[in-house]
């Protein structure tokens, strides 16, 4: 049993690390938060990772039942995630500012909300993206209801989220090293890569949906 537990945990950790991509997320996060203070970046990193963990935990526990009930397939999740990432990627390429100078309290709150990337795109789809969601459903299905193995899968997911959080905290220091101009350059570069990733998500979703025969 201990060997099976170790194997399950290792497979889950490897799968979640690959589908979440902590290093890639940290690099994109550094570019997305050029105009935020270090305190804001730390707060958004913690909030984003916490929300991502809750999303993935929900998929681990209720994923199969909910998706089957709603008739939502993994290809549909990939297409939706691709569209969302494409919008963010285009914004990064053209360096479109997310906030602005405002005078009223309502406008200030609205600008602050737009500057907060913790929920979108950090928590989802960057951390808890279609791949990670799908992996959560598939990995939990492989445990066949075994509580111990299920706990191993959950533990592996949480471990990867913590690694992601640690890298996001380091990403805060990257801004100080490169400066605003350097990060704007990185933002455009990763914007191009992010749009390509978004299109790939979309293509994979269409390909696995069976729509093309």
C-alpha cells in the first residue's frame, strides 16, 4: 500500500507541476504586475494561490459529478481557457494599461479592481487552468474512491500550489532587478508567448472535441 501511495503522490505531483507550470506563471505574473507595489503583489500572490487551491480542490472532490451533470467536457474547458488567455495576451502585447487617473471614489475603486489580477488571470486560468482542472478530475478518478490515495492527490496539488506561491514571491524581486522598462519588454515577449499558448489551448480543445471528425 505504501508503494502505491508513493506512486500516486509522485504521479499527481508531476502532473500538477506540468499542468500548472509554476515557473511560467511566475514569469508572466512579474510582467502582469509591473505597476503594482511589492505589498500589492504579495497580497495578490497569496490570494491568487488560495483561490486556485480552492478551485482545484473543488474539482478534485466534485469534478466528475459536476461536469457530468452540467454536460461540460474537458475540450470545452480548454477552448474557454484559450479564449481568456488570448484576451490577456493581446493586452500584454499592446501594453494596454489596466488602470487610470481618476478623481471620484467609485472610479478609484474600479481602477483598483482592474489592477487586481489575483482572481483573473492568476488564480484562473494561469494556475487553475483547463489542464490542471482536467488533471484533478482524472487523477481523483484513478484513486477509485480510496480515501488515502485521494488525500495523496490533494496533498500533491497543495504542494505544487505552495511552490507556485514561493516563485511568485521571488518574482516580486525580479521587478526590482530589471526595472519597469525591462519588465515592459518582458511583458510584450510573454504576451506573444501567451497568445500562442492560448491558441494552442483552443486548437487542443477543438481537436479533442471530435468536431473535426
